[in-house]
């Protein structure tokens, strides 16, 4: 059986072929505009609500839900239809509400310091599995409005390009989220960045760089061996020129590895020609990478060095580290605070 957000409008029309034509619009709008479950679609007859719930079961079965930051951060662990597991993180800030969604179960990029990369790759998520994470977050955020979606959870979004872009289009066109508040993250998939440059929606791009010389980046981010820094810079320049959006560079500061003055100089040389903004992230701990993040004073020093070199840089405030919900920590291992039963919802730091 299809999940609700993997169904196209035409497929929904086929499912409702014995109903009045206007029911298609009612159900489609209820799913996307009002973000309702079938049992909440009170404008429908009760029998139809029941049949829709049976025909379009949720793609996400809640395994656990954990909170941090005095309830301002929520992380879900989901089981999918094949028991693959992914995580979603919802973050409340004073000026925005952001959800960080997963695009793959696991990840094939094998970045040393990332818990998801340490776990290996299982499969791509479908468009509907991605969109449903956002729908859950919209419901959970109420009465506040979900404003930002960052594709920075488990997986490499541009390695699952077609499904991710389908989700972007649906979030923008059907659910009303501004393209300027949608951010795709990549470790440097050059073909995907070039495809992104050809799209008409001006979404944001964040590149997880972490090293600005090929020798070190080959070690930290293995995809660099296929797409070295010169190729990455060219693709990023094409994206900036085509989209008119400012590029973001993510840099996880690792003590004694990429937080030296020479690293700041190399990063500045990469970022300045692109007009990029640098997001500095003190490395979050993961079981498979024993090296520690840079201490706070070194993080501030590194930012000062970048500023002196003409680069705009900010330090990300870490959210959810105590529940393994911070950058690089998502591993779909859940936690001790399991919530009994499935949520049955229809559709897991500065996050956007």
C-alpha cells in the first residue's frame, strides 16, 4: 500500500474514482495544506475517512521520541515499512522553527566523524517518506508555524537527487514553504550541485567542506577523491551564479586537525571567491571517531582568523547533543524514552 505522500494527484483520483470529483481536491488539500490525518478530515463521510486510513497508511512508525533543550528540540526515531530506520529533528528558536530531515537510511559517504557515515548505507528514502517527516514536524510545531526545512539529517541528499527534488517541489508548491527557507546539504556531489544550478526554485545550498586542501579532505570526506576541491569550487560558482543565493560552508572544527591558522587561510581562499558564509560547528562526539572537537576558545579564535581574512563566519549553537540529535550524530539507534505505539501521522545550531 502506498504512503500518503507518495501518492500523486492522479493516483488519488483513481483511489477515489467512486467518489464525487471534488473529493480529490478535498483530500489533497487536507493532506498538504491542512496537513491532516484521514481521521481528522471531518468534511469527509466517516466511511471514507476509514477507507483512506486503510488505503494510505503512514510511512513512519514511531519507535522513540526524545527531547532536549527544555523541550525546544525533539528527535524522532522512525521505522519504515521494511524496518529501515531514520531520524528527524525538530528545533524551536525564537525567530523560527526548523526541521532537519533524513533523505537516506544510512549514508554511503563514509565521512569519518559522522555517525551516519560510520553506520553505512541501507537505501534511499522515497519522496513521500521525506515529505512525511516535514508533515509530522508541522503538526508537532503547532501553534507555531514551521518555517525552515534543512535536508541535513541522515544521508547525502544529492545522492538521492530525484526523490529529494520531488520532495522540495511538493513542499514548496503544495505545502507553501518558501524555497528560500529550504536548504539542501551536500558533502560535495558535484553532478548534483550542477543539476541544482539548473533548477528554477532558488533553494539554499550548504556544502560540508571540513577541509580546504585535497590531502586532508580526502581523509575526512572520501568523496573528495572523486570530486576534488577545484571541481567542487567550479560547481559551487555555477550554483551561486544561477540561483543568486549565498552559498553556506559547513566546517566541523576538530581539535588539532582542521582548526589551525593554516586551515583558516585555506578555507578563506576557498570561500572568498564564492562569497560564501561559513558556519563553524564544534565537532559533536560520535562513538566511531575518537578525536574531539575544538575547545570553545579555539573555535572563537578560528572565527576571528576568518573574519580578519575577509570571510563572514558564525559559530553554530549546538542543539540536542545530549540526545544524539546534533550535527553528525544521527545514527538511528533511538534512545531509552520510547513512546508506545505508532503516531499514525500522515506524513527528526542554526538550522536554516
